[in-house]
C-alpha cells in the first residue's frame, strides 16, 4: 500500500461506470467533480455511480467539488474563413501580432480577434493603465494602454492565435469580484444537498472568504470541509492566515504559474507544503503532474521527477486533472503515480529527518504532541502499524502530518469522517461501530488487521484509543501491543 493519496478528476474520458471502477481499483482515494465543466445533472450522475461503487470498494472514497470562482474568459470570437488545409489558419492575418492593438468590451457576446468581449462586467473598472492582460494561460500577452467607461484598449506584447472562451488572467489587477460567484452558490447548495466531502474554493485571496463559506456551511448544518486553492498573488501574500482558516490547501500551479513569475512556482510550492506541515493541514499538489499522459501511455522523465519532488515536499496528495478527465490513459496515469509513490516513500522512510512540532489548535495541542511522540516511537521500535480511534478525524490528521513511517489505521463510527480521512497521507479509514471500551477496540482492530493481512499474529502495533474511549475522558494514552 502507498501512503500518498491520489485525486482523480472525472470527465468525458471517465464518465462511465467501468472507467470509474477501474480508477478505484487502481488506487484513487478522492474523486474531483469540476464544476467549471458539465452541468449539475451530469455531476449528479457521476456521484450516483461513485456511491454505487463505494459499497464494493476495499477503501474509503471521498468526493471533492471544485467551485469555478470568478474565471474571466474571452467572448465568442469569429474568425475569417478556414485556411486551405481545412482548419483555421493560425498565422499571418489570422493571429494577433506584436504591436497590434485590441479592444476588449465587457459583455459583448461575439467579437473578432481585434475587438472582442469578456464575461467580466467590471473589467474596465478594475484594470489600470500598464496592467498586463494574459490570455490562454499566458500564451498571449497584452498591456493596457487606454480605457474609458465602455472599453479597454490593449497593445499586443506577445501575439498568437486567440480563440473563444479562453481564460483571461490579470496578474497586476486587484479584481473586485468576490471569490464566490452566483453560480458557485448554486454549486454549494448542490454539494450540501448531495453530501459531498470537500469543496475546493478557487481564486482565494483572504481568510475572510474561507470563513464566509464556512459560516454558510455551518448555517446549513453541513460538515463539508474547505480546500483553499492557492492560485493568486494575494493568496501568497496572505498565505499563513489562509492556511489557518482552511481545512486543506491545494497548490494550483496552473493559474499560479500565469499570475506570477513561473520560476517562483516551485519555491512557492515548497513554502506552502512546509507551512501546511507546520500547521497540520493536508496539502495537495496539482496541475500538469503527468500532462504528457493525456496523449501517450508513459510520462516524461521530468514529470516523474516533478511528482516525486512533490512527495518529497511532504504533499499529502497529488491531483490528476486532464490526465483522467479527458486523457487517453487515465488508469495508466493513476498506476504511474502509485509506482512513483512506492519508490519515493520507501526512500523517504529510510532517510527521514527530524520531525518539527505541529502548531495545532488548543483543543488538539496535546494530540499533536502525542502524534509526534508516536512517530519517534516508530523510529525506535519495530511496529507494523498505528491504530487509532479517530471519531472526527483530528487524531488521524495529526498522526498523518507527523509523517509516520507505517500505515495509520483510523477507525470512526461516522461514515462521512471516514471518507474525509481518505485525503490524509498514510491513513486507512475504517468505518465501525463505537467499541464498548479500549479492550473491545483492540479486539476489533486485531480482527480487521488479520482479516486484511496487514500484519500477522505477534506483530507489534501502536494503539491510540482516543478521547472517545479514554477513561477518564481527559486522559491520553499510547499503547504498545502485540497482536494475539
């Protein structure tokens, strides 16, 4: 078994039941529903299939909905007639050239390459003279040279072939629109109704935006956890407060690499993963992990190194996007992640360094200290597993962030919390009825471990009964136990 968790985005390539089952069998722990594509009805069909397969799966599965956020896009763009080869001519007069001028007009539905619209109604108000306007992941670069109440004029810095509905990034602009759009609120209501496990919040800029969504979910009585996507310069500036407010963090390297200097992205990734380790929050590394496998069955050497380095940066999970949503080889991509993880984790277990303390909230401060102590005990004694009763997942999360070298078997009587623990590095969630006492818990844990062949009789394990089984409830216990 590997300890790094795998998140797979569902899409046209993996919308059928047999494809989703193949992903589960290959080791996917979390499925991502990307609300930027497809209707809520289509996502409901996918969720029905996941729920159908959950009961047959050998491991817990979580579902994360990814909110669109205020994604700014170009309007429909009309091009001149097709070229002689049957497709749009991408050179000459068909493309924007350096020095050209273009006019951008909010809410214009159809335009041309030199005069087109955008779906962002406050575009003219927000951009300022000299601001950069990046289109299609930065392949086309413009600079604002004039504006009035109705339109913005830009000079082409880097030209190219511009297409309809491509993303627009404004790295120099303070965008005034909120992170959660009207469409997002519809998706939030759907997620609450359908009991998703996580919601990813796009284009986060401050902790206040996260707290606003959390309050809304609390008011709805929903236990959905929030994953904050770091993809804006403002998020990097406010990183520590954002991580504190989040339940988990996602390093969204796609927009981050467009909004900021591309050479800074690896350093920002390391900064985020290090901070999440210190604050005890799960962290996901995403975007172009195995991009070439969208079209070919094997990754590049650079991609393998990138994935391994994300794991050595202490990422809890890696996320596949286009590789599983639209790629030709979704199952092969998941298996490749597993192979990289297996080798990288073995290396890291052998060369593990000192474990820094985790700055947990007051109610979990003692648990964080215990988790670090367990990691040290594992280094000193030959134990096969750590077993804990973690009702709401807090103990499992802190054990996970302590980077224990052996699997963590986390029991809970709450099926939702079991699913949410699927995101935690090294944690194997088990849904079970609440034991009568600690001895009953140990007996049940032994039965599960032996049945699944995770260990053998007389093997040593470490047991943390947790607060739910502690007597008195304020006590904290670490037990060394030999399976009988």
